[in-house]
C-alpha cells in the first residue's frame, strides 16, 4: 500500500534533513498518513489516494535535496479536502467566526463579538457533524485552514 511507502519515505527524509521546519512538516504528514491508514476507505477512494501518494513520492525522489515538505503537505491537505471532504480540527469554527465578524462589519446588526460567537457556534456544530461522519482529521494543521 502506498500509505506505508510514503510513511517510510517521510521517516527516512525526517532523519536525514537538517531543516527543523521540514522535520516538523514531515512529522505532521506522517501523522495524517497514519490517521488515513486507520480509517475505513473503500476501493475507489483507496485508488485515488494511492495515485496521489505516488505523485508525492515522485516529487520527493526528483527534488530529493530541495524538497519543500510544507508545500507537499499543503497540496495533500487540499486533495483530502476536495476529494474526501476531510476537514482539519476546528476548521468550520474558524471559518464561521471569521464570517460572523465580516457580516457584522458590513451590516452592523450585532456587535463584532456577538457575530464571532454566533459564527463560531455554527462552525462548532458543523465540526461536530464532520467528526460524527468520520471526515475530521485529528492532526493539528493550523497553518492550512484556508
């Protein structure tokens, strides 16, 4: 399975890199892959995931010395969001609070704090719904919310 190969590749990369940022992002990448490995994925989703992981492995092999793990992780998170409807922790809460703030600035119906709270609550319930449906990742990826 491509997930295990990618984990092995990232583990080896993490051991050999001098960059602390690349090491940190490689660890986050490995955590996400371990989460995906433990999830129930059907055959079609598994094929799509494997093809995406093969592309990532090729990028690591081609750019072996100059790999930007953050950009690869960002592409992979976007792939998970678009193809599998996965979300990162507190994604909808942050989006809801942001939208609540913007709405209060433009329309001024309620205070900015009230708009952020209402938007955050709506987002929280959407986060809980995603968690119940098994579409929520547990790994914190706060730099990839938008």
